[in-house]
C-alpha cells in the first residue's frame, strides 16, 4: 500500500510516495527546479496561476514515477498540503476565472479591518478566533467589490488545496480546517459563518461542500489516472494547510506542543484544546486537523511573511554564484551581531503580527569600510531569528510556553547558523526531524483512507535527527534588544 503526498508551496510543488507499512519515503520529486513566479501587477498584490500549480503537480508526479522505484498503480490514497489563505475562483466548467490571490497579497487588508470594526461589537473575535483580516473571505469580498463581472460568473470559491483536489477528482469540496483559514468558520456554532457571509453579501452557494479533514473527497478521475499512471480506485483522503499539516508530520499532536517552519514565510504553530484567540488578533487560531464534533483542537498560528524569501532575495543580489551552504559557512565566520548590521525581514506584505502594518524590509547600520557580504548574510539570518522571537513572545502572552520546538530539517533550518541563532535568541531547544510537508500529506492520506488507525500510528516512524540546545549568552539578548528598538522605530513611523 503506497500513499502519495502533494505539497503545494509558493516556490514549487513537492511530491512524496510513502510506504504505509513502514512509514518510509520511497521516492520524491519537485517541480519546478527554480522558484515559481509570483505575479505582482500592483504594489501589495501577489498572485499565481492555479493551472500552473496543476501542471507542476502533474510534472512532479511523473518525475517521481520515472525513478522506477514503485508501481504508481499501487498508490491507494492521496493527501494534499497547500499554501494557506489563498483564493481560487472557478466557473461551472471548473475553469479558473482569474489568477489565485495568494497568502501574501495585501489588497484586502482594509476590507477586513472595516468588517472587523463592525462585527466585533457582536463578539466576532470570540466566535471566529480571528478578525476577518486579509484572509480568503476578505479577498473574495475584494473581488465582489472590484471585479463584479468575474464575481457574477463564480460557481465556487476554494482554497489552493481544494483546487488540486478538484483537478484530481473533478469534485469540489473542503473541510472545517480549510474553511476556518478564510475566517468562515463560527467556532461557537461549529458551522459555516453566517455573520461574515451576510456582512460581505456572499452567496452560500459559492461555498464548497464541507467534509471532515480525514475523509474521502473523491476518486481520481479516469482520464487523470491514465495520464499520471495512477489507479482510478485511488482516492484523495486528506487536505490541510501547510502549517497544520507540518505540525501533523512532526508529531505535534498534544496540547502545548509547538512546531516551527522557515520556508518562504516563517511560522510558529501550537496546539490548544480550547477556543484560544489573541485579543489584538496578531496570531491566528484555526481548526486544527484533529478538530471535530465533540473535540476542540485548535491550531494557534503566528506567521512572519518574510523569512526564506528574505534569505533568497539577499542571495540573488549578493551571492547568486554561491550555494546556500557556502553562504551559511561564510556567514558563520562573522561574530554574533554582524558588527552592528540589523535586518528587519518584513518586505513581503502586511504582517499580521505587526497589526497588519506594512513596514517593508530594512538593512540598517551599513559601514562600507567594515562590512562585507558575509556580514549581511549573517544579519539576515539573525534578523529572521529575531522576528521569530518577537512572534514567540506574542504566543507566550497567550499562555503557551514551549520548552521545545519541533522543526523539519529543511529550508532555513538547514543552516547551522540559523539553527543556533533561533535556539539562542528564543532560549528554547529545537528538535530537528527529517520530515517534510509532502510526507506529512501522504501520512494524512493514510489516516483519511483508514489505512492507519489514528494520527499516532501514522507518525510512529518519526525519527529525530538532533537537538539544538540554547546557549546561555548575553550576546543574542543584546542583539534582540537593538533589533526590537529598530523595529519599534519603524512601527512608530508608520503611525505618523
């Protein structure tokens, strides 16, 4: 019995095939090899073509098949992890009506803020755990207001993972975890949010059918099965946003456990067993993959838009001829603090943890005599670690106090410099695992198809690669103090 996991990221699609009997990865592939395009035709906008996602998905699956390590027809279940909070719109022919508006797009911020000012008087935050913000429902409201001709042709809206599922099965559906990302789930009523739909004037007929997270969403369509070499009996049986899926893949199952990622964006993700929300709505609380009738399972998510994308951006400008490993090694030769350079990695749109402000990215205190590219490379990684500290302090304000954070040995966490900077500035141990989102999606598919009894059996084979212990040092506390001062200056300027 084989399981296929699909991870729809911002930069590429990754797929993994997992043997359900051992939990081990049989093969994996990604497409494209270079980072996928983000379309930005106006300041603050970020879009991608959903049909390109589907094309990349097919190419990644065929690339994995070509390794000849398994029979694709032995794949019984498919799971999908995806970039969260996006908006995909299709007509009755199941064709996209426009580019997807993705997670880091900022165009709907004011629409969401205005909605919150009205709805919070009726206790919206308490029931939905978030303000409408810049999430999927607000993006749909933006289309309704600014692109009425497109809005009039919508058959269904969906999240990015729902679109890939639709292309596989020809069926449109979603689940409470995904719908809650769009702030369209009323947790007190444990149902679709009538209040936000009514406020935005969105027809309920546009909402996909809602099923449990772990369930059969449909069989692979015959023509798709033939094109990809799959069995037409294979089912899509799991869909989740990349962060709840990452937590599942890392074995973050119990209350108070915490996971972190540092890909294009950075995330701290904690699990709670009650309806927890931040009073300033700087962190977001969604239905976790285990949330169901009679079981409150909330994922508390702190997002930083610009982590890996900041690291990638600086490499393109100053070290494109070097590998990340070479850059990391050179940066490690510079002392903690980068001889005064401070980097604020907030150049990827409005930041929720900064109260939806857009303060942009900044590199401060450059000295053309003393500083080299290596100083900047180190300062970037330290700045990203400091942004995690800022976010983790917000998580701590909400009574979650991790002593260990689990992370996949991937993206920024491949850098020993970043690993130690993260542990030191946050004063928390980091456990690293050889795990990724596509493997987690495959394991989730096994749960949804009933191949595994439960989540614990699915992740029983998880193996820890190592632990990074925080070092007791004043150097990172001093660095964070300087970094926080620089951030507060920019936040104060944004209020002027």
